C-alpha cells in the first residue's frame, strides 16, 4: 500500500479558492516549479512469495548434506560446500522492488572470521550483509531488494566457511507497492506517469539508503506492513510530465494494481500447477491446466489471491475442449459474495467485479470445474488473469 506523508507542499487550505478549481485545496504550479512528494510503501499483500518460507515443511526445499528442516526452522550443521535452495520459482519480475525479512541465529561460529560464514542469494543476487557478502554472527534483518534480470528465481542459503553452524527461523519475501502518478481534471484522465527519468526521479529508501540496484539491509525485526520503506518523488520539470494547463488533481496510485494478481497464470513449464490447488482429475499439459474426469464426483482447480479494494477488476481466462451441449462452471468468491458462471463454448472469457467500495487487502478465490447439469468432462484452462480496469483512478494521497 502507499501512504502519503502529511503536510505535503501541494495542499494549502485557501478558502478564497483563488485558483478557481472549485475546492479549498489548490496551488498554482508553473512548468518550471520543483515539486517533491514523499510517502511510504508497504506490501500490497501479506502472502509470502517463498513457499514454505516459514519452514513448517521441507517440501519446497532442496537440502544438501548438513541441511535439515525441523520444528519450524532451517538448520545448517557441518555443511561443506552444499546449499539449501527453494524448489519453486518465486515468480520475481525484473526491476520490481521487494521486501525481504529473515532471522539467522549462529549456534557455533567455528573457524569463521568476520566476512566469512553464511550468505543468502535471491535470484542469484547476494543479499547485502554487515560483513560484506558473508556473515559469522546472528542477524535479524529487513532488506529492500530490486530484482535484476531473471536468473535462478529462487532463494539459496550457503556458506563460504564450512565450520559455522546456524539456523534460520523464517525467510519472507513480499512485493512492495510501487508509485505511479496520474493527473485528472474532474473525472477525466489527463496524463498517466509510471516512470520518472531525466531530471525527474523516484527514489525508494530504507535506513537512509537509496535503492538503485541489488539490496539494502535494515537491521532489526520489522513487520512486513511497517512503514520502513519511504519514497521521494521529485518533479524537476513539469513540462516533461504534462502539457496540460488548467485545474488538475494529482493522484498517487499503486502500480501493482495494474499487474496480474494471479500466480502462475500461464501454467508455465517451470511451475506446472504450482500455486494452484488441483484436484485429482487435473493435470498440466503443454502450458495448460487440463481436466479429465475419472473420479465419481467432480474435482476443482482453485487459487486464492489478493487484491486491494477501491477499484473495479477484470477477470479473464481461455478455455478449450467444450463440446456442443456441454458446459463448465467457474466459481468466484469475492467480498461481494459467491458467483457461479457457466460457459458452453471455447475461447476467451471475462467477467468484471466492482470493489470500489472496499478498502485494504481483499481475498478472492477462483475455482474451475465441470458443471453439474451438463458437465463437460474433458477441457483445458489457459491464461488466467485478474487486473484493475482503472488503477490510476485510485488516489492514495490524503
């Protein structure tokens, strides 16, 4: 989510309404004016992107010699050049920013000197540490992380000194909200800005460090939704932002709302049916989720996901294999209730739902199966997406 700091320079309460914009908050701006807007970004969802990052199970971890998972922790004991690596791709996107949290407790330092010991990679990028690239002491840390070009898309724990022993309580990774800026005249969109280049800039900051690439460490135990990551949006030249002259409202909004909220929406070969709960009759086939009923009763393909309230959303998917006179059922659970949609033909399908009256994180569940009246017993689902229809109308400012 995005929070705008109070008392920003663009909000002056002038009862005379001298700028004739029809409100009590207004400020004349010239194209040569300099403007700074400041605020905080937190994750849009509280869902950890790393499966089994709480170490409640070892299913998603490939454990080399000396590594083990028990009692909700990852243990490293007498390891020698081996690693503990997450199996499922995280689903990272290049240039997006993430919040990472972990707690590492060193139980025996062994022969590890400062600058040697345990280390962590995400997408083959080393997380910054107090002792450069490896650490021989315990640490509870929060990182601001910017994803480079996709390499491994997994988490890897390792050491450069085999005599150190340690355990890890958790590894959490969240996608942070990102700042966009739209200009409106009334309800009419004038300009939409998602990148700020040249003399204009958008900086994300943690512990006074500006993130340009890689990661910045903020030592301490901070909850995922604490306001520890701030942003500075600086407009040096308004003429590069808009050519509009007249009365306008600046709306700071969350770019994450523009992105697809379904995980593994294209059933990529690297994921198969990961992030979906698939019943016994569902299987992956050539980047599709395919259903062939063999059981007595129908089975479902289901995913629970999360969106921010305050917008209308469009849900889309593609289906093939429906025979004449047959149909499939799609069940959607939203804050508005439970809806069932029935489809009798192949092709691209879509439904919209309006969550503009809601605020905060909203939980959604989508389920695919045959219908109960005229069931199609063999079909495939492809390309499942959910995006906001008007993200830049969401004003995150006070």
